[in-house]
């Protein structure tokens, strides 16, 4: 069983000869940037450098994935947000929202031609051509709640949940179309898997009830629209969200160390594959190889 087949089988709940070491988020490091001569300063906006850096986890460490884009600001930039372009070890982020309320915002008809989206699509094509037979090509799209936070401001979005819930519903009905359109485009350009990353919908910010009302229907909509294996990643504490995440329709759920694996398995059952939950900082960055092995087991 090769790496690609192993990952597909694991996501679909099938048999595997061993658990694949795969993740749906970005695994590149500063050392990989130095070795590939593709730093973030160039690889965010250059398709060849983006593809070269995305291939490094496989070529240097045997991690069977190549994921692009590298940040959560791709959609935000295309929608008119002002960015902070980050540093060598910090991804670009939103510095200024694009609108102050939903009726000031519409999804541009030429969305795929704006910002760096064409760059990411080209990088997917390059990766599919050179590595598509060996490993999965993973396209990461930003989830609708996180996009809404970028476009309108996270503070505004969270405040509206209590003061003006119709604003949240209106905002989400618009931003979910961005997630769906970009996912479709990535698949059309050669991606094998679509991974939806929606960190602002974390249980650290939303209760289970708020997730069910404002986010769950849109996650379900996105999952149904993706005609390929798909995963959902949400940062932080997500235990209260798990009963709803179980029914989103995604093939895999990626979660952090704030949620115990056994707890997640008991709640999610066999409806969705679990991805996680080794700590990227305390274990992977600051720990030892022995600690990584122990925690993985």
C-alpha cells in the first residue's frame, strides 16, 4: 500500500497497513525554507516557490503531503482586506477588515482572479504534475466563519452573535460561497483532498449551541459541495462542538491537544476519521524525539 492509497483509505474508514503520518495543515519549517531557498517572503506569491516549499516535507522528511496555500489570508486579500505580510516564521494575517457590516460586502464575480489565488492554483498544478502519483496533494481553504471574521472583524462578528444574529447569518451566507468556490477551483486544478481550516469557530470562542446555530449548517454545506475527500480543522478546545462536527459530512477532523483522543473518539464514533492531536509546540518544537514517540503512541 503506497502513501497515497494509505491516506485515502484512512480518511474513508478503510483498512490500512499502518496509520499514515499525514496532516491537513501546513507542515513547512524555517529549515525547509532555507534548504529549498523558498522563504515565505517569496513563496506566498510565486507559484514555483510555493510548490517547491510545499514539496519539502515529503522530499526531506518523508511526510506524504504537500499543502498549499500556506496561510489563512488568501481569501481575505482577494476580498479586499488589508494584510500584514508576516515574517520568516509568521504567516500573513489580516490587518484591516474589508467591511463593517454584511450589506457593504459582496463576493466579487472575478474572485479566482484576485490576489494570490491564481498563484495557489498554479502551484497545485505543479505539485500534481510532479508528485501526484506518489502522495496526496492537499488544498487548504479557509472556512466561512474565519473568512467572516477577516472581512468584518472578529470582534464585530462575535458581538453580533448576541446583539444582531441576523448579521451573522447574512455574513455567513456570503462567505460560505467563497469557501465553496475556492475548493471547487483547487480540485479542478489537481488537488486530491480539500482541507477546510476554520480556526475562528473554535470552542474557545463559540459554545456548542452557537456553533450549531451559526457555523454547523455552513460546514455541512461546504462538505456536501466538495466532490473529493475532505477534512475540517478547528483549533483549540472543541469538545462541545464534536457532537455537531460528527454530522458535518467531512471525512476527517483535525484537532489540537486540548481535546483528548479517547474523548474525541467516543463522541465522533466511526462517522469521521480523527487527525491529531500531538502538540506542535510543547511536543514537536520544544520536546524530544522520545516525547514525540510516546505521545504519538
